[in-house]
């Protein structure tokens, strides 16, 4: 069953954040993940929420998503991301239960 990491990101240092992305994206792929959305442009249909950037990454399973996030390889890029941006991260089970 797929799983999704949803990230709400506000970069404070765009150059450092781009360095993070260059390091992290191959690691996402190594764990079977793929980026579905890296959006900074959107149309608000309702509400007042105004995120700077929304990222959605799909993994083949919750286990793969957790393995990526907790991996030793990701520790360095994660530290860089935390210096370059404020981030909210959520992990969703993709079973689609209502």
C-alpha cells in the first residue's frame, strides 16, 4: 500500500535548500519514492491558508517511507534542510480509508 510524505516548507536560505534537494532526491528514489508535487504556485479555492511550498512524495509503503526518513544517509541532508527551511512533515498511509 502506498504512503505519502507531505511537507510544508518555508525556505529561509534558497541556495542551501536547493543543495538539500540535490542531495535528498536521489535518496528518495533509492527508497522507491517519487516526487508527486513540489508546488509553490497554487490557486486557493477556499480558506486562508497560504503555504510557501508544498511537497508530496509517494513511497511504495509506510515501511519504505520510514526507512528513508530514519536512514543514516538522510541524516546529513535533513540537518541541512533544518538549517535552510522551516518544515512541517506528515506521513500518510495511502489506503485511502475515510
